C-alpha cells in the first residue's frame, strides 16, 4: 500500500531564550493511504507540534519527513506553500476562517492561490465542497452568522476544496459540544470512506474510537500505536443521540 | 497566484474596511488636490499678470523716475530729478526711433456729473496716449494738440465712470465737475474689462496733460513717460536713444548713474512672471510636502493593519499562499489606496478649480502635466510606503502568524 506519511526520527526543539523545549524527541510514524488515525495524548505532549510538521506549516529541527514518498526537508518555502495548497487540507481547533467573509469565499480561498491552472471554475468547486459538508443553504453566511459546528464544517469544506490526498485536523471538535462533535466525526468518517487519508488529534477516548488506528504520544515520543477494536460509527451514534433527545422531550411532556 | 485573483483579494480586503480605507487615503486625497490647486492658482495668477502686461502694447517703453531698483537701495523721493514737460518735449523733438510719446500725470478726486458723483483717477496724457496703449473710443473723440496747448477743460471718460455718472446714455457733450473744475466730456473709452492687479483700466478719466498739470495737480512734475517704439525690432536701440536724450535733459555727467529707469514691455513681463513662477513653485512644494505626509499616513495604517491582520496572513499562508502572494496583496492594497486617493484628489481639485474660476475673482489654471505627475507620484507613494509593511507581512512564518493573538 502507498505510504502517505513517513517520518524518521523527527524532532522539534523550541528555544525560549536559554531554555530548550524538546517538543518532539524522535517520532517514527508511517501512515498509509486510506487510513484514519487518531493521535492522542495529554496536553503539552507534542501533538500540535507534530501536526504542524506533518502539515508543512513548520520545519523540523532534525529528522526526515516523506510526504507521498517525496522528502520535504530540502524544499523551499514556496514548495512548502504549494504542498499546503495542493496536497494537504488542514483543519484547526479554532476554525481559522476569515472574518466578515462569506462561507463561499472562505472555501474558495485555497483555489485563488492555486498556481497549477487546475481550477477551471473556483466558485462551482467551492459550492460543491460546501454541499459535501451539508452547508448548501449557508453559502452567503459569514462566520459570525454560523454556529461553531457549521463554522467547522466550512473549515472542512475549505480543506476539501483542493481535493487533497491528506486531511489533518488538530482537535477539530475541541471547541464544540459533544453532539456537534459526533456530527463532525461522522463527516470525517464519510470522507475517509471515500478514500481520503485522515489524521486527527483528539484527547477524548470515545471520539478516538471513530478512527481506525490510535497513536498515543507522550513527552514528544510515540508511546503506543494500535488498531481500533470495536470501531464506532458516528452516523449511527448521531441517530441514537437524536432519538434520545426526542425521548427526553417526550418524557418531559408526559 | 494569478493577477486577477491578487487584485480580487486586495480589493475585497479594502472594501471590508471601507471607513479605514477612506481615512487612510485622506492624506493622499488632500495632498494631491493641494498640489494641483496650488499650482493652478499660481499659474492662473501668472497668466493673468502676463495678460495684463501684454495688454500694455508690445512696443511700449516706460520711463520711471529714479535709478533702477535692481541695486537694492532706492534713493528717497526728492533725491532724484522728477520729469517735466521739458523732458517730454525734448524727446519729441530729438528722438528718431519713437513714434509716439505721452507724459502721465496722476491725479484723482471727486467727479460730479449727471446728478451724481464718483471718485476716480484722473490721468493727464497727450492725445497719442490711446495709440500707445492701443485703446479705443466707444463714443466721441480724443482731445487734440490744440486742447493740449490751450489747457482746454475737456475729458474722455472711462467706461465705468460713464456708466456710473450717465447710466444708459451717451455722455458726449455733457459737463462734469472734476474737483470743482467744470470739464466737457468729448469722448468715452471702450470697456476693457476687470484686471486682477486691482487698478481698473475702465475706472478713470483722461484729460490733456497740461490741463491736469496746471489746473488740477497744481505742480510741475509728471509721474511717468510712456513711449511707443517705431518698430519692435529696434526697441533696444530706441531705449538707448531715449537714455541718451534723458541724460542730456537731466544734465548728467559721463560718470553719473542714470536718475531714471527705462523698461520695455518684455522686461516688465519677464520680471513679473519670474516672481510669480517662484510663487507657483513654492506653493507646489508646500503642497508636495503634504503629499509625502499622506504617504506616511498610509504606511502607518498599513503597519497597524499588518499587525491587526496577522491571523489573516497566517490563515492565507496555511492554505498555500506564498510569501510573495502576501507581499503583492499588501503592496496592491497600498497602491490601490493611494491611486484611488490620487484619483479622488484630482476630481476634487478639478471641481475646486472650476468653482474658483466660476465663483471667485481668483483665476486658476488646470495644468494637465501636474495632474499626471501628481497621479503617478501618488502611485509611487503607495509603492514606497507600502513596501515595508508588505515585506513585514510576507516574511511571517505561517505557524507564528496563526499563533498570534
Ligand atoms: N512556539 C513554541 N515555542 C515554545 N514552545 C512551544 C511552542 N509550541 C509548542 N511549544 C511547547 O512544546 C510542547 C508541545 O506543545 P504542543 O505540541 O502544542 O502540545 P499539545 O498540542 O500536545 O498540547 C509544549 O511544552 C509547548 O509548551
Ligand atoms: Mg495542541
């Protein structure tokens, strides 16, 4: 099977004045096409640092990172930008949408920076991405007119719009309530079922069970790496939650 | 990124902060319109002065009492010989290169006529004065040599005087009292229009020089001598000839300085337009400073905007914008802002110049070259003052920019 991600002894050290912070201390991680990996770990264990390296938002202090079989450590800044634009969709905990900008324009944004001439009709492509995340009727809404879950869906649509081979999401449900979180996971499961490789950071064990594989990180090292047994289906959970809600409502009425 | 998209991104950002964009560009608007309006007013004044001096007639030579002032020190009145009718007569008799000559005796006072009164200037001149000035008569005729010799109490009214004393009628043949002396009106001058220098060529009365000299001013002296050279090609020779005659008339020894000044029309025009050119340049320079201040204003706001929009820059970088895309976006924003400011400034200045010409006595002349320069300059202001903030924005690391609070 094709390797999407392969890291060899990846380290990242931050320098705060004289103090060195070893955020990553040698990560060896291989992720194959079509996988759905959940990265878990306590706060400060280095999950975000790892995601930023995988997303080509930051460069490692040492070690190698092969993306789709291509080594990234010798790339220029512009090649990094191209990879972010073409190969990776990044979803943040804080959504990171442009304020006072419609959902459609937010989703269209990566297409505007496309320099490969692949994009024939950016607006149509952005509309299709928004339809995929179920926001066809919210295209003209600006972020402050959308709920948290909807904003995250817009962000996911933006990550999807360039049809990347890899989606990286750093605690995408960190700012959302549990029902909305399950809803967002159902979207990720659906995308994964369609063949997109997904790496997601979460520190909720039950959400991690929506993934196929769990990687546990501690103090900048991989502590554990295993297949998910009894994988959960977010769509079913969603249906049950809705049913429970209606039951609660019915009980209140009686 | 395609240029079309770059423009799209830059325009959208500007439109999103309309008020700030407008305030940012206000400095440029004011700077550009100030430059254009100031230069227009300066050039309008210059043109006006030139027009007036040209209206003197191109063969004109003026002789002023007193040495040329270019030395800086002008001797006090009385230390120089004033002109007399003898000087005028001597020139008339001896000059070969002068075709007409007239003394000018300035007087003034109240004129009563047609049941009303009017204060105006009275000039004692010779009959050839009209020819020298290239003036024409509306009614009647000018006085003659005989009137001059006889000190006749006849006069020619300027059109404004005629209008005020004898509205809607031909005053020829009427009597007026000039400072209590009765004069007969024998002619009226054609209207020559308003002058910007203040003195009107219509609000005056002409009378024979001898009459004014002996009956009104009671003195012996005349204030200027106007002469008309026989040909414009030989105007310098005519000036030299006049100089020799005047030196002789004033009995100056070979080593003495002239106690009079001779100027021809071109020299007067040059001196006047030179000084108004300096004024135009000064006005323009002061206004240019305000344009630079406007540019600094743009830089200021762009710098604030880079800091304020660090997250936005981070977002753009994270989805694949290159540093150069960010650089060009910010640079374009600055250039679009300043060009827009330039354009608005041009529109405002054109409106102002139109209003000045229409509703005020100031004459302003739109200089298209200055308009073009101001517009191009405002573009450069955008590039120059936008570059530093844009560079700053483009050098950001995506993750640092995203982390920025
Ligand atoms: N830009 C940075 N400068 C200095 N230290 C950092 C920086 N980013 C992360 N760190 C440190 O690296 C460690 C890992 O951080 P992070 O990857 O954000 O953890 P997690 O996402 O798992 O909570 C932490 O100790 C954090 O303080
Ligand atoms: Mg984190």
